[in-house]
């Protein structure tokens, strides 16, 4: 099993969470909540209002999200879903555990988790507002457009 940190549309209550609980795509077990140890810019960009974590360590906020243990099948699905390695790159990041539900230690401290962030983006995205916690129906008014609606 691999640990994955999700900060955008795959979190509980967000538009693509349905994929995380679809066992036909593999297994994803919610472990807890966390936030990035380093600061990163989390922006909402493009005509579909997609959340992107820009791979610029030290800039932005400690980004909040959820930690999952996923099997190889789910990791492969997530790679495809996230357009990895073209749109997003899957890299290991240090995640501070804020709240832990999983069994077997790691109830506190820092974990290494896979995170889908991007190092390839238009330069103007750096000038967009930075968020610390993504919500598709947040005050920003930038609702995510589901793939099936594009």
C-alpha cells in the first residue's frame, strides 16, 4: 500500500471523491487529515476551475488535505486520473499529521506521502490567489467543472 495525500477534488465532500470510494478502481482507505510541512501555492486555475498545487516549496501556505492508503490498482488509476506525468507529477512530500484514524502508529508526526502537484504551468498562475484548504463551493466562487460536463 502507498500513502497518498489529496488536497483538491478527491477529498471527502468534493466533486471527485466518488472515485476514492469506487472499489472497481482499487482500494483507498482514509487514514487521517494532514497538511504539507512546507508551504506551497494552491491555486484554482483554467476554464474548469481545477485546483493545482504548484511545486514551489516555501511559497504560499501549508496546504490541508486527507491521507489515504491506496493499493497499486488505485495508484495507477490516480496517475491516469491526474494526467501524470504531463498535467501533474506524483512526488513524495512530507505531510504533518493533524488527525489520525488509521491503525498502526503514525498517529502524530510527519509522514512521506505521494502528492500530485505540478511543475509545468503558465507563469501567470503564480499571481493567482493562494489557498490553504480547497473547497469547490468555497467563497472564491470558482466551482469545479466535472469532466463529464466539459
